[in-house]
């Protein structure tokens, strides 16, 4: 019995020890769980910070890429120019073509500015010798050594009397007419539209029809000429607005070059 009692007590002791050990283990486990939970919380917080940090980093990277892109674009423009220059240096034929082009352009501009100028016909005032759209060459240089003559076809800037008659400011547009009288000539249109210069009737087969108006007699003042259109009844010319100062003349028409079926010289114009 004593031995059984002792065994029972020893079993109770062992059970108590086991309970104590289990309690300690549970406490330890609780501590471990709390520590683990703390680590998980801290890790979660660190994870939030880590997920936010790349945003700033990514923005910095994007800014750097954009800046690099801008520099690359500028560098690309510079690279294109450099490549063009290299291509030009390595291609003698291209150099010759460019030289020819700019030489021809300069020559053409000089010719237009000082020698010959192309003009086109905007109306029927000079019909039948010039039609609408005809293009002609205007000699601007020969007036320096050659005096204007009767029947010269000239391109000119109209005098103030023209602007006053049409009732609008000078637009800078040039007109084209034919000289019929020079300074000192006495001019008259009479007897069915025949032109008289210094008392002599003029044979004018180049006109469209005889004038249907009377004019003069008038004497052309010094430094001026009288100009009329070949289409006498459809022309706003000197018989309406008066005399043309010679200084207003740009040059004389010498050659029609367009359209091809109108190519040729100027009818009745002296050489």
C-alpha cells in the first residue's frame, strides 16, 4: 500500500511537473508568437515602406530618362546637320550641283533686277497683240542709251492722275500700253477715230478697231509721252488720264514667250 501510495504520489508529481512544463511551454510559445507577430507587423510596415520607395525612385528614373531624351533629341538634330555636312564633303558631284544652282539663281535675280523682267497681261486693253495670260520679256536696260520711240510698247507705273481717275490709292501695279506720241508732238484723234500726230494721219493696222472718241488736239509736254491701248475702245489710257512721265517707264516689251502658240516679237514695235 505504501508503495502504491508512493507511486501515486510520484505519478501526481510527474503530472504536476508535466503541467508546469506545458504551462511554461505555452508561455514560451505565447512569447514566441508575440515576437513573431511583432516581426510580422514590422515586416509588413517595412514592406509598405519598400513598396512606396520605388515610386520616388521610379519618378527620378523617368525624369532622368526624359532629360536624357531631350538631350538625345538635340544631339540628334546636331547629328543630322553633321551627317549632311559629311555627305556634302564626301560628294563632289553634290557640291558642283549646289554651286551651279546658286550661281544660276544669282544670275537670274541679277537679270530680273537690272536687265530683263517677265510680265503677264491681265486685261484685253492691248488686244489683239496681247491676250489675257500672255507673258512677255521687258527690257529694262536699253533705256539708258536708247530713247523711247513711237510705237514702243512699254510697261510703266501709272501717274497720280490715273489713281485720281479710278478713285483708289496707287497699288503699285504696272500697266502696259503703246507710245503714240513723244514730247513736243501734237496729237489728235478725229475723223472716225483716226490718230493724227503733228497733222499726219497714222496707219495703225495693229489696233483692234478705230477709236470711237474724239481727242485733242494736245501737245505732249517735255519729259512725257502719250500712251494708248491697241484695243482703243477698251483701254483706260492716256486719252483719259493724260500724259505719262518718262521716269515712270520700267522698260519696253521686246518678246512674247508664253503661251507657246503666241511666242514671237511685238507687232509694229521698232527695233
